[in-house]
């Protein structure tokens, strides 16, 4: 045995003297390697922080993790790639933990920060219908001609036979087998047996090239083509989409500069021939096997793969009427389809103002109302679209009193913004109707027996429930007889359809506070009202901050149902909503919404449709058709923006100085040419700062005078009754905004100073 002491070591851990030959190793090589690594690179690094000179010889030791050593140890244990990922994940976890603790204990709000989770991912399902009912909805809508599209039916619906589709023409070439054919016999397509399609080249012909031609009556927009050329998800630009829309729609009237074959841009067609009623139904379903689920398993659980809403039973089997008969336009006995009424709906709360005024003017300026014909002409009343303006005269949470309708028309008659549309010339195309929430909900068979159970949470938007203001008891000054005669149960909506008449003595502050709450409730109410109106009457709903930019003939011809895209998100914006009266889709939406708190927020509706695999039945159109500035306002596609270029929605009302030459120079024809409408998203600014009144000429001079008197009075003029008979052009705005140019263009048409966008003059 050797009696020598342990040899000293170099700083690298090796002995300064050679080891004797008869010495045994201290341990396995792996042990030595780890020991040497430990000596070379400890887990932590100690830093001595000297203390003040008064405490000489003392110091503060601070430890830090030795990141290089930790990285080498992790790589040695798990490999270079996995070790690096583990170390990175650990660092992120430590940072998040520190941030969470600071948020928890370092702020007044004691809550943990929640990591971002994409919408719908991990959320609770809203589905209340089983697969058999979803299949019934698909079959009903397709058989009724409401699916004129070749877009695939989602595979989770699990249709085993291809439905006959009367809104699609027969395929000239047999459909190629799907890549899933070997796995399953579920189908994702329909069998077209409708009329043939003839695509039109609708453009102005010499010498009438000053204005674009009206769309051909009964023409239809092929929205599949529009989706292929305009879908934001496939990296299509709004600018390019608008060019396709105006070229294929003939809105470039004599100014076409594109050369080459433009057939791929033809998206408008007419149907020719009859529906093939002799088509043979597909063969009965055969036993199938799908993704490991056998026919026997499907028999035991036909809803396998669907996520049902928790703690809610499946809805009872859906009851649907007989499918509608799809008839091409040219086969109808009259020029209008009774099953497809052309009604535009709009909802407005409170005193009439300039936003709905602009919506109605743009309706007169663009739609085929035949106002250029005398009323005695036989074609003057042929299939004209109608505009129903729904007025909610009081609070959103109350039902009007028995005299509310008379009071509503008195207010409309006295309003300079509304009274022009009560003129007899517009009696058959513009109608003011009073909104009554109780009556409307009672008219929807799907919810009429159950909605009252939700009246305390009736105003639900995106899961956020707003409380309705409580109705107040009559004041002491009110007689007992009056109180008994007028009072109704103090609920958000009275059973009798009559709102309680409270005493007039209320403070102004309380009135303003209540009015603000009513405005918020009205916004939530409008989310529900659009679905109620479309399901009850059919037609298209538009938000009140929307203006028409072209004739909607081709959209009426397309028998499907649609909304449009929420900017960059694959969700719905129901500012434009087209649904059919009493449709299967409407039944699904109302029953689903009832089980989800009657929530009709657009994001929630998107969740309903996604969970049920029904999204293709409510087509999500590109926002270029109705809201062409939205992507630019959210900083998308600014490298190639459309004309005009809005970075903010307020640019519509106050155009930036560097771009303010465009409105007056380009006019209506240079404003998102090709789009069907423009949605200006409620900035609530005057459309014409210099002439903030209805300027409609001698037919409506009384309303104009009243508006100008009110403006003078509000501005504290010395003589509020004095109105200068003429204005000098020098008093006008130097640079006109887009909102001003559009307002003055529409008003010039009503005054008889110019034709509408299709070259037609208004005949009084």
C-alpha cells in the first residue's frame, strides 16, 4: 500500500504527478467525465459584491446560474436539438412565472395573466342538434335551391348519398373520384340537375357608353367565382377583386382598358331551360367504414365525433316544412319570385338622423326602382325592391304605448331627415315600420313559447349580458286611475304589449344616463333583430351605417344565404345578412341561440355554424363586396390598397389633405367602384360640414328650412330666422370629403339636376 498523500491537481482537474501503474481507477469513466465537467463548469457562478469600507473584510455573495454549463449538461443528456428546446422552454416558463407573480402581487387586480388562446379553440361547444338533424337541414336547403354552389359539404356531416341540387346545372364531365373514396362512401358533393347557365358580357354598347347598363333582369352572381377571385384567405387583394367586380358587372362603361380574354372574370349568368325533374334519385346507402368507426358503432352512437353543448340535452328532432320548389327566373308567371321577396331591412333607434338618410338616398340612386318611368306606365311597378326602415321609437327594453305608432309618424313628418321619404312618390318602395320586440319574438315559432324565460338576460351580446333598465312606478302625482290603466308588470318586456307611462318629472341627468343605456341595449337588440326580420319576412338586412354603391339584382338572383367576412378573421360580420323566410337554417339558428342565451353576436353566430358544420349554408363573402376599406384600416394590404385609400374609417368624413383632391375630381364613380355597398362603421360625424341639412330642392324646402333654422339657433345666431337665400361658393369647404361628395351627388339626383348612376332621371 502506498503511503503517499493525494497529489495536487491542476485547475483543469488532472493530477500534477503521473498515477502509479498499479493504481486502480477511482470509478467508471463516465463518473470521471462528469466529475471533471463539474469541476470545470459548476451549475452556478458566485459573485462577491463588496460592502462599504466601514465593514472591511466582509462582502455579499450573489449566485447566478451558469447558463453555458447548464446548456452543455442539457445537450449532453438529451441531445443538441432536444436539449436546446428543453432549455428554451424552461427559460420561457421562468419568465412567465416571474411575470405572473408580479401581476398577482404587484398590481391592484389579483389575477393571473391568461395566455392567448385562439378563438373557438378549447371553447365550449354550442351544438344542440344531432347528426341526423344536421343532415335534414342540409337536404332541405339543397332541395329548396338554396345551395347554388359546388363547394364541398363538410365530411363530418356524413351524407351517404349525394343530394340532387336543382340550383346547379348537370356536370358535363363526370366528377373524379375523391381521394377518400377508398376509405368511405360519405359524399361531399351534390348532383346538379338544374337549368343550364349562360354567362353574360354585360357592358355598355355604343353610343350609350356614358353610364353603365342595368343588370339583366333575373341575372345571378356566381359567388363561387367571386370567392375564387376575391377570398382574402387565398391572398387575394381587395383592389384586384374590385376590378373583377366592375369589369364583370359592366361598370367600366366605355372605359375598359384591359386587353385579352376576360371570360374568367365573367361572374354573372342567367339560367336557360328547366330543372330536370326526371333525374333519378341516388342509390340507397351502403354499409360504410369511416376513420375506424364501423357501421355498428355508428348505429350505437350516430352522433359520434360531434361535440354537444355540455349539460344540455340534444334538441328534439327538427321539424321542417316541405322543401321549396326552385324555379328559374324565366319560368315564373310574374317578374317577382313570391318565395324570394326583395326586401331590404334596416333597424334604427331614436330620432331620425343623417346616417339612415344617406342609406335611403343611396337606395334611390342605385336600385332598379323605375322612378324614371311615370307612375301610369305598366312597367313602373314591375318587381321593385322595397326598403323597410324599422324604427324602435323608445327604449330597447320597453314596448311602445298604444299611441306610439301615431307618435312615430308625427316625429318622422317633423324630421327634416325623414320627411322627404314620406312623399307619395316613394310610397311603394320605402316603408317605415315600428319595431315591437314582444310582437316580433312571438312571431317566431321556434322561440315564441320559451323566450320569456330569458327576459332578464334577453340583451346578450357575445356572452356579455346587459341588464335592462327597470321601469319605474308612477310618481305620487299620478292618479290611481291613471296608474291602474297604464301600468304593466315591471319586466323588460310587458306581456300586454304596452309600456308603463311614467311621470314626466324626471331629472335631466337621469334621462341622459338612461338614454345612454338604451343606446347600448339597442345595439345588442339590433344583433337579434336582423335574424328575426330575415327569418320572418325574408330579404336582406343592412346596418344603418351602410350605403348602396350599385344595383343588387345579381345578389337577389343568387338563392343562397350569406353574410360577409369579419376583416382578416374567418368569422361573420352580419352588417349585411341575407336569409330566407322560414328556412331550415333559420330554425337551426333560433333553436341554437335559445339554448345559448339568445346570443346573436356575429362571433357567436360563427361559433354556432362552425360547431354544426353548416358554414357553407351561410356563405361568408369577401368583405371587398360590402366593406372594401376594412382591411386597410387594420393595416392589411396597404402595399396595394384600393381607391380610395382609407387608413381610418374617419377618412371618409375628413379626407387627409394630401388625398383630398380625389373626391371632387373622381366623384361617385371613383369610390370603391365595383363594390355593392360601403360600410362606414359609425364614426357619427356630419356628412357635409358646410351644409349639414337635407338639400333636396323645392319639393322639400320646408324640411330644409326647418333644419337650417335649427342649426342657426344652435349656433346662437343673432337672427335665427334669417337664412341667406343664396350661398357664395367661397363659403363652401375648400376641400370636399368623400362623405360630402356622395351626399351632394345623391341629393342632386333627387333635385333633378343629374341622373342616377345608370343614367335614369327621376320623374316626379
